[in-house]
C-alpha cells in the first residue's frame, strides 16, 4: 500500500509521540524524563541528561548524568587497554586542534599587525616597494660577520635556530639583520637572523614584532641582542 507523504508524516509523529510518552511524564506542570538505568524521573533538561543529537525524540541521552558517569567508569575499568587507546587518540586530536587554533590565531594576529603597519606607513611602504633593489645593505667585513654570528653561538638572534638548521632548510646563510630598520649599516645594528624571522619581521619596529605575544620571543635572547648592540659589538669592529 502506497502512503501519501502526509500519512507517512502523521504516522512518524505518532511513533515519536508514543516513544516520548514511554519515557516522559509531566510532574507539577514540568516535563520529566525517566532514566533508562535507575528508572528515576528527572527534569528533562541538560542539567540532568547529556545532549544527544541523534535522539530525535527529545535530543537527550537515555541515561541520567549520574548513571552515564557510572556506566562510563564501569566500561573503562573493564576495557582498560581500549580506554587508554581511546584517551590517547582523544588527547592527540585535542592537541592537534589546539595547535591549529594557535597557528590560526598567530596568522590572524600577524595579518592584523601588517595591516596596521601598512595603514600607518603608506608612504614608506610605497618607497620600499619602489626601491627594492636599493634596499639597505650592511657594510661589514666577512671577519666581522663571522664574529657577529659566533657571538650569538651561530644561531638566529631572534628564535635560536642554528646555522646548520638554517642552511639545511633554506640553503643559505643567515641574513645580516637590521635590528633598527632606520639605523646604521655597521655592527652596531647587525644581528644574525634566519630566513623565517627576517621575513616575518620585515619592516616592523622590533617592539611591535618581537615581544611576549610572539611565540618565538625569549627575554634572554632579547637581552643578549641589546647587550651586543649597545656595548659588545664594539670589541669586534675591525679598523
């Protein structure tokens, strides 16, 4: 027998109503639901039952929260190996989600900082783009550069990446970084920077880019940079 769409819908609603009446009761004018395990009636709300989107009757679990907790604990005790595997998968997935969220947040923050800088420095941005070939270059000797890198333990002054890692990943030496983009072109304004840090800092002022909101920030490395620029570089200048 072929049923019309209206008849199918009516019968479906009747079945739903019947199932609802089997587990629900109105007590003092308030909807209550019976727990399938303890058989007690509780308010038909999230306070007493976990949500269950697959339950088309009321959207709630068939067990009250207390019974659900006991049922889960019992299963965990009887299936310890499967429980540990499940927990490891859950923890790994959680950490992966957190990492993606952190990366997305950092990417959004950087875009925001870049946008602010571009809005505040339109003339400088245009000049920089029009004169890429004339970009400032450090005027230091090869020996001074080697001593500068050695002072920072042959590592990026910002993030600590080693020179070996830099060459392996980027196939090039560290960049001779202008700590102050408008500063001098000698050792007093030169620190080694990996490709990533050099690109990310771009033309930001140091205090805007390299601070405790930046995941790679290190107060010790920052103090070391200032010590080099303010005093220690002087002993490595070759006359």
